[in-house]
C-alpha cells in the first residue's frame, strides 16, 4: 500500500488541528465579554448541574442503580441491528426468534419493575 | 495486506488491560481495565473478519459487547455493595482483616 | 443478502437445556408476581420439577449423537453424561440450598442490599432468605449444561458467562458473615472477569488463525491454515488459562480458598461439585475435539500444570486450619488429578467422567456435614472447634470419617476406585510420570484428611465445642446421597464404569 493514499487524511488532520488552535487562541481577543451566572458555572452537559447531597459530593445510590439497569437493557438492543439488516432473508424464522428474545428480556424487565427497581422514591 | 498493525495494537491494548488489572488497586479501575481487554478482543475479531472476508467475528463481537455490559452491571453492583460496607473499594483491603473483625465494622450510613 | 442458510435445529437435542432455562425464566416471573409467603414453596417445587424434567429429557436422549444449530451445540455421549451428572449433582445440592431448619430463614440473606450491621440488616436477620437464589441456581446449572455440549467457542463463552454470573452473585448472599461473603463475591468476580477476558482473547486469536470458532473447524484448520503458528499457540494458551481458572488449577487457583470459605456453604458445595464437572467437561471437549492433532505441542505444558496443581494443592491442604479451606485445597488437588485425565486425551475420558461423579457426591456430602456443626455465630468451620466431636455425636463423626477416608482414597470407597480408574487409564496412555506424581501427592493429601479424623475421635473436646444440629429431611437426604454413592461406587463401580464406557469419545466431526 502506497503512502500517497494517506495524504488527504494527513491534510485533513492538519487543517482540523490548525482550525482548532486558531479559534481557541483568537476567541478571547476578538469576542465580546459578557459574563453571567450560568456562564461561570462548571460545564457538565448543558443541564443544570445535579445538586449534590449535603455533607459531600457523592451521588445518591439511585443513580447507579438506574445507570446499571439502563446499560444492561440498552445493550440488548445490539442484537436487534443485525436482525433488522437481515430481516428480509431471515423472514418468519428470524421474527419468531427475535420475539422470543424480546420476551426473555421482558421477563427480566418485569422482575425489575415489580420489585421496585424503577421507582425513584 | 497483512493485518499486523491491528493485531499489534490489540495486543498492546490487551497488555495495557492486564497491566491495569495487576497494578490498579481500585475495583472500578480494575473493571475498566478488564473492559480494555475485551476491547482488544473485539479489535482482533473485526480484523480477522476484514482480512478473511468472514462474518462470524462480527457476530462474536456483538456477543462480547452484550456480555461485557452484563458483567459490568453485575460487577458494579458487587463493588457498590462492598463500598457501602467498607467505604473503600481498594482491592488491597479486601480480606485483609480476619473474619472476626466483621463485628467491629462501623455501620455505614447510605446516601440514598 | 439472500444467501443466509437457516440452521437446522433439533429441538429434542436442546430440550434438557430449554427446560432448565425455561424453569429459570418462570422462576423470575414467580419472584415478580407471587406473594412473598408463597414464593419459597413455589420456587423449590419449580426448581426441582425443572431439574427432574431436564434429567428425564437427558435420559430419553441418551443415544443421541448430533451436531445442531449450525454447529453451536454438539450433543454426544460424554456431553449427555456430563449434563446428567451436573443435573443430578445440582438436584442434590439444591437440598442444601433449600434447607431452612438449621438456620431460621435458610442460609441466604433476605435483602442483600442492606449494609452489614446496619439497622436494616439487624431487622432482616429474622426474615426468610431471598428466594432469588433458586432461579439463579437454575441459570447456573443450565449454563453449565450448555457449556458441556458447546460445539463452538462462541457458545462456550456465552455459556461460561451464563453460569459464572449467577455464581458470583450467589457467593455474596450468605446470611452470616456478610462481609467475607461479599468479599468472596468481589474476588471471584474480578478474577473471573479477568480470566474470561483471557478466554476471549484466546478465542479471537484462534478465530484469526482458523477463520472459524467451531471446535471441529479449528481441528481442521490446524492442518490447513496458512496463518502463523504463533496465533495458534498463543490462542490455545490464553483459551486454556480461561478454562483452567474455572477448574481451579495452579497457578490460577488463588481465588479458590477465599471464595470457598466466604461463600455460603450450599453454594460452595454447588461450585465444588457442578462447576468442577462443567469446567472439566469444557476442558475435555476443547482438548479432545479441537486440539487433539496438536497434542505434542501442548501436552508437556498441561502436564506441568497438572503436576503443579497436584503438588501445590495437596501440600497447602496440609497447612489448613479451616475445614472449608481444607476442602478448597483438596478440590485444587483433585483438579490436578482430573487434569491428568485431560492430558491423557481419549484414553481417559471415561474415567475422568467417573471421577467427576464420584468426587462430586463425596464433596456434596462433606459440605452438607459442614453446615451441621454450629454455634451461636453460625457454622463453626475452624478445625480446632471440631476437636472431640466424636464423643457427643458419634453418628455424625462416623459418617464424616467415612467421607474423609473416601477423599483419602482408602479401598471400599469411591475415592479409591475413581483414582484407580483414572490413573490406570492414564498409565495406559503413557503418562507414567503424571501417574507417579499423582499417587505420591494423594498420599500427601491423605494426611490432612486423617488429621481431621484424629481430631474428631482422639482429641479432647475444647471448652466450647459447637453442637451438631439436627437438619431437616433435605440435608439428611444430601448426606445420605453423598455417603451412599461414595460407598456404592467404592464397592460396585462396574455399572457406572459401563455407562461411561458406553458414552464413548467426544464427537469430533
């Protein structure tokens, strides 16, 4: 494989780096400076920062529970993509198999729901 | 094309993961190091697919992702539980005390 | 994209696993919907029903030999035998898991989410234990069954995780000694995740080498592949590390004593009997089917591991002062004897299967008896507390002595016949060095067992000797099964030896 194939990529990276450096360095000099409370706060994700519990900056355990449940159920979706791509050729067989898979996931979901895993309070 | 670069990269990632598991003393970081190792596995699988024009490896990679997620969910639950017991997830401390010290544990107030 | 061939599925071959997995899913629904008071009864009957139905399905399938779902599952003689062994040992250990008379509410914690010694934890001490353990056990057993009949490494990996994840959880659910129980869970989990990453990397490298993950495909790939042999060697080594971890072979055994000690004793029994059977089922299948043709390359390495395992396991067992840790190191040493069977390849498959059954029943009986020796703190596992139990509880001590003699390999017990069968078939496969080391190490290993026997009968009782509790029918049945099988297989092993001989070799095409 010749190196010439990589030239456009290198050029793109260089341009991107230059542009980033340029905008970061020049902005403080030419931009207007109007500060307010929101602008001075630490940036987390655009939403108001989560109020931390008194006596320390630890998050309530509920966040972890919800996050773990979210990860587990979210990742199950991965199996739906290849099925969706090959849906036509898999036909009824694939449909039934996927239905069985979803039923199995739903069993776990029912357990979480009934035992209060989804209750916030 | 000989896929030496991805294989070497995967080996380095895997090595970094092994190093992390061996050196790190924080259970969550150990878990992250294991995830790094699984990332290396996925890289090898996809590389093998790309060079040999196969599909099995990609399927396997999906399974690896899903199982890794389940593993992390369960692992975080165990780590969290231990943290609530001991206020520490430093793996060196695990099992450092004899079983009889159990009664002396301060009850941990759970923030929830 | 129209070239997808739908795999042929032989539902009869999968039926045992489908039944057990199905029962586990129903068990979760029971947890979700059944009223609290009814859960225990429903779960126990569901679990036993599911396992017995699975066993019946295996017996109906007994002559089946088929590769199905596109090579993902290979049902053959040894596979079916292992499945049956796991299910039977699982049913027996269920007796310990469901025991509720020895301890108010059973051996498991009611709400694991309570921090140990917190107010909530003190309140729940009198509540009945969590019934989630039954679906978790079913999932673990079903995963082990799938592990033994996996036709490719992908299925094997998924099965490995399916049986490992519930076991990690079960380890952390002890009612007493919550802290070391949860520490055991964390250790087992972190090291287990580490080991399965090795397993997977091995799978990936072998896939890069052979272009397939099916065991038979790798067998053919070894002869044809144009890839570098380094991929094969590294892949095989990493794969073996993952499997040897589950089998508790030295140097991958460090988790064993801590986890065996910290886990609730019924779960320890389940791990010692069923997980051992599953791990060696997987090892035997991988090495006999995928790597038989490269045996010259790996046999010396695996033989070294076997020698290390036998020697280290038996020597460290001598130094133990806790009965659960002693049994843990004895299980490490027994893993070494079983590895001799793996190294001997096809010649020793049958005797390895026999050994798994014999050892499984003895160890279940032994752990069942460990649950009986109690004081106000729960189980008294320190050996010094066992001194002089023979005076007050002669029947208990006699039965425990019998099991210990069985482990030590005294004639008229299954420990003797199983070791004899294993070592003689290994000898016939020209593994004479391994056999000599094995015999010598089993002599060393006899010492700690006899030490326990001496302690029971000859030592004077300590100041506060724990009492031997009277269990319900469940634990009695487990002890009876353990002792009876240890005796029957010691006196009349031929019927089981015939069955394992009928099971034949692993299906390698």
